[in-house]
C-alpha cells in the first residue's frame, strides 16, 4: 500500500502558517486574499479534493457533509458506472491506484459493504480522510481493523448516517446520555429502545447468468467467496446476501442503532448478549426475515432491533427509551447537576479542517456494526449468544465465533497489524 | 434411517416461524443417523442454483448450526464426519463447495484431512482455504502451508 501521504497535510499546514504570518510584524510574503477567506472567496485550504470509490446508485450522495469539495477521481469495477473512459487519472477501476493520487484529500466509499473495510484501510494507509457509507463493515473483526488503521494513521473518518448529531444537540438525549454514562440509575435494565429496520430478503436459488461485459465480477467479489454471477447479487440487491452485507438489519438498522448508541453512551463498548427471534433456519446464501433481536449491554440497557410490522412482537420486559432527572434519587439528581454536558460532536467538514475526530468516527461506527452483526449472528445460529466487548469474541460458541472474523478470499485479507 | 419422503416432509416447512419446530425437525434428522444425513446432502442438488435443492440446503445449513449448540459435541462429530465423507467421490464441485462452506462453520481438526484433499482441486481450493483458515489449529495450518 502507499506510504502515508504527507503532501496534503503539508499543503494545508503551509496555508495555515501563511495566514498566521500575514498578521505578524515581519511578514516576508504576500498572502493572497482567497487564502484567508476574504471577499467571500473560499480559501483553498477549505476546499478539499475528493474521490468516489463505488459510483453506483448511492454514489456521492453523502459527500455534502465534507463541505466545499472538488471531485477529482471516480472508481468503479463496473465501467458502466463511470462517466468517462478509464484513464487512471480521473476514472479508475482499481481503488489502489486512486489512493496513489498525491493531490487527493478525502475518499468517499460507496462500494458494497464487503469492500468497505479494505478500501477504508487502504485510504487510511495513504493518509486520506474517509467518508464511508453505512454499514461500515460486513463482519466484526473488520470494524476493529478499520478503527485501528484510522487511529494509527491519524486520518479523519465519518460514517454515512447522521441522526446522532441531532440527538447530541437535544437536551433530552443529552440528559439521557449523562445519566447512563455515569451509571446514575439504580437499575439500567429499565432502559429499552426499539430500533427499526426493514425486512426485505434475498432469493434462494440463483442460477448462473452471463457476466455483463462492463463488470469485472472477480474484482467486484473481491474478498467475498466465489459464487456464480447472478444480477441479484450486485448493485443494490447485494444487500440481501450474507456474503456482501447483513440485509436490512444492517442496511437500515444503522440509521437508528447509531443515534441510540450515542444516546445510551455506548460508543466504546458492545452488547454482552444477543437474543434473537426470527424464522429459522436462515438460508446459507440469502438473507431471510427476522422479527427482532434483543441486545443487552453490561449495565442492563437493552436495545431491540425490530424487523418491522407483521412480525412477532418483542417478548421482553417493558422499559423506557429516555430517562431524566425524575428517574433518579436525590443523590443522583445532585450528581447529574454537577456533570458537564458532553462535548459537541464534530462535523466531518470541521474534522477534515481542524483534525479533530468527527462525531460518526471509526470506533463508534465499529461498535454500531458490532451490535448489528451480533444480532445477525444470533439470528443465523438460531440461539442466544454471549459476547466479550473487550476481547471482541463470542463466548462459548465456536460456530458463532467463526462469524466474528470471516476468512477473506485470497489475495485479500485484513492486515494482521490492525487486528486486536 | 429415514426415507426420502420422510426427510422431505420434515424439511418442507423450513424456514419455520419458530425455532422449536425447526430444531425438533433437526433433532429427528440427527437421531436418524449418518445415512439419513447423506441422503439429505445428496438432495441439496448438484448445481449451485438448483431450485429443487433449496429446502435440503436450508436443512443441511440448519444442521450445521444445530449440532454446534453447546452440549451437542457427539452430534457435531457425526454430522461433520458425514459431511466430510461426501467430499470424496462423484459429487459435483458445486455440491462439494456447499459442503465445505458448512464445514467452515461446524468442522474441527478431525475434518482437516478430508479438506486437505480438496485443496488439490482447483475449483475447490479457495473455498477450502477459507474453511481451513476458519477451523484453525496446527493441522489446518500445516495443510495451508503448502498452498
């Protein structure tokens, strides 16, 4: 992989130093006004360059969160998704060539999820900031590897779901967050929230079809197991096959698990138990339906991912999704009043420019995905599973634990240095 | 041993809305022994997308999970050994690949010798590498060292 790209940091650092020098008594060079953002111009240090890896349906939709940006590269293994001829300058089919671009600041990743981790790691190793569509990963070990790679290479990361930002500005959610984070409740098992997901399923008997001439199917599969091509496997409906994603539970579930994970102050841990309710057995290839999965955290907080209307209703004890000072005793209320509010979440636009990690960062996104993957693992094995959030392993269930770190098809693999 | 019709009747309701009836069906299949499991595996079809193989594939995959439940080691051994036994012989590469993917979940060191043989088949090599990697341990590492 390319060495960490320091050119962008040096360029940005030069412009910042130039801006500061211009106010000093002994300034030896003239700083153009647009570098300082005067006269309504956007300073070049505020306009980042971006590349899109995965130019299909979702495309660059989420890149607005980076603020002013200039697209300089597009990459897809299906050339029908590219607006120009492959020239390895603007249009690419291999994401590794994109990462070699020295003038590139941010990579937006809109590939199917089975590619997310490897492309994120490649971007981090190349020193590129990362915007990654949800769900961040296909299996739990990938998330740990991405979080570690992002931390090691000090790049910025934002996941493509944003409701946690509005939760973090809501006084009710802030109070909820503080109460749970600091363990002020006598019994946190009263805390229960429901996260919604849709419930679409894959097709169970996919006959082999000719591969379209524009698609490099082998590269599209990448780390996923080889299975004969069928159009149902690719380009949106990949969501409904275990080899590429986790169905609507991870596809839509991310939008509600992510903000609730913030509200429940669980960004740095994972559930210790997943209890499923789903039709069984699941098909080995196609994602099936599910009713709900109850995820329980160590302090007793429960999060239930719901499969949607018409399925079986959750059978656990009732609870409440928001707690406030009225749920505390006098000592708890006093303690709550003394606690500061959490720091505001940093937007991706600000993260890229200030180098403070964004609100939807790699660690929190890994934990969101870990919760959803645990839910799917429980559904697939058809039984309750126990999880160690520190070791990030399923306890006492070898088969289930094999779904935590799924071997990739060669030559692709998670770099050992980022695991654990 | 169960007849083909008895097997078909047991698995026609897969997936079931509840775990209990599905797991009861799995219990009956396992209790019927290796010959029943072999018959079920062959019902899964010779081609990846066989429509006739859908229910048997649900069932074989269900058994791979069912026998891995805590406390069922003897059942797992019987099932995994029966699966591995189908890697020899005339079964199609598609069916063998399906079997190897089940062993990736339920196989242990005892199945490594059978998987080491499928490493030599070009069409099955990558699938086998993934299964052996998941199984892990000295025997699997040794089998993979030559790849």
